[in-house]
C-alpha cells in the first residue's frame, strides 16, 4: 500500500472530525441542505488533500536533510 493512501485514510476521518464542530448550515439559507452538504464534502476532501500533501512533502524533504 502506498504511503499517500495510508495518509489519506488517516486524514479524511480526522478532517471530518474537525469540521464536525463547525455549523455550516447556519451560513446557508433555509432549505439549502444539499448545497451545505456538498460544501461540507468538498471542504473535507480539499483539506484532506492539503494535509496529506503537506505531511508527505515534509517527510520526503526531511529525509534529504
């Protein structure tokens, strides 16, 4: 299994846990539940991607030092 895959499997639940504390539904108008869920999903995926790439690059660059 690739190291990035393992990092993704660890980071996605972590980001979901973190974003669970934010009330995204309060930002949207009434009856816009689908849009709020899509924003939540896209935020989870984007933050997971950024987190994995940060840690992967950090560990790969620290091997060189």
